C-alpha cells in the first residue's frame, strides 16, 4: 500500500513538475516572440542576434545615382489578378493580410526559384528610403521559396524569402482598392482578445502593385523584424501608389498591448559592400539606343576624318 502511494505520489510529482516546466517554457515562448518593440528598452537598438551582428541587414537607403542599371527581367505575378477571400490581423507589430484558396506565386526577375505568397503587411511610415526620402507607407508581399513548407522554415535558408515592396505617397483622394483592408483594420484597431477578422469583400492583390511595375530596385538583405534572418531577395518598385491622410490615420492609430502603434519601421541599416540594382525595361532600351547612336556617330566621324 505504501509502495503504491509512493509510486502514485512520485507520478503526481513528476506530472506537476512537467506542467510547471511546460508552463515556464510556454511563457518563455510568448515572451521571446512578443518581447520586442519599435522604441524604448525593447526597441531596434536592443534586438538580439543577427539584428545586431548581421552584415546584410534591411531596410536600407537607396541612393539612386549609385544603383547599377541592369536587365533582370520582368517580375511575374501568378494569380495576383484573382479575387481572394482573406483575413486581416493586428499582431501588435503590424497589420497583416493572409489570403486563402489558390496559391499565389512570384517568379521571373532573375529570382532563383518560384516563390509562394504567405502574407502581406504594412509599415508606417515606409521602412526603405529613396535618396533619404521616407514615404508614408510601405506594403511588403512576403513570399517563401517553393522548396520549403512555409516562410518560417524558408527564412533559415539562403534565397529562402522574396519580398516585393510597394511604396505609398500621400494623395488627395482615398485609394479605393485598399478600402476592404482598411474596413477590416478598423475592426481590429483596438487591442483585444480577438485581433483577426475576415474581410467582407474579396481582394485582388494585383491592385496593390503600382500600375507600372516594370521598374524596381533589387538588393539582398534580411527580414526587418527579429530574428532579422539574412535570407531575403528584395524587389522595391520605383513607382508608387497613393493613400489619403484619412486612410493613413487608420494605420497610425492601431492599438497594441503597449499602446498606440503610431509607427512601425526599423531604422535604416548600413549597405556595406552590397550593390543595389535597378531594373527598368524602358531605361534599358534608351541606354541601348543611346549606345547605338554613339557607335554610329563615332564611325561617321572616323570616316569623315579619313576623307580629309
């Protein structure tokens, strides 16, 4: 009887210990994934690991006169022109959109693989700057390499992630294409237990690309949130969309557990020895035409000198 009680007590003690350890681990996981902010003692200056020690971090300032003009080929957006249902989530760090149904893919543009769209999210104001100019909003389309199961796994591998970025500038009128997202965003703007809602209308991701998306900047960098994995191929459109001040205010008043998220951009990171490439089909054609003209002019000049 005593042996049975001792055995039962030991089993209970082990079970209790397991529950306590599991709870501690669970709490630590919550703290680890959520214990970072955009300011204060948990802000970017205190983000750990690669965020501090990495050499290929994002975002960067793009100096247009220093970019390398190159023909990378057009980016191809597969099923971006379909209408998809989806949900909008206030995750405490951004407003995130996840679309469902058919897979949405990105390829072309000298990418090393086919990439699958996992989610889209916003930064206000923009994270990347161009010639030190910071736009009011930036939308990231986060894709993972089709070789992997999801973005979390892919981010651990070279060329695992491809992010396409659309910059927004202020306009005088509302952007009607973004209206379904903003309507859902207003519903999750207060920090509660329910921070995700289904959008009332389907959205067409193609409408979140600039009308002319043939030109873009390309560089290799990192995620812009912890753990800042350096596995990202960035493509940032040179052309922009617009958003009204009233619409922008919806983002700037998102509530979190720490208060209003008035901004959520990471400071600019050093470019280091990296190159920023600029793909522009039109400028490429102009350069080729200009070069041809110079060759013909030089040939004619040489000929005329020979005849003198």
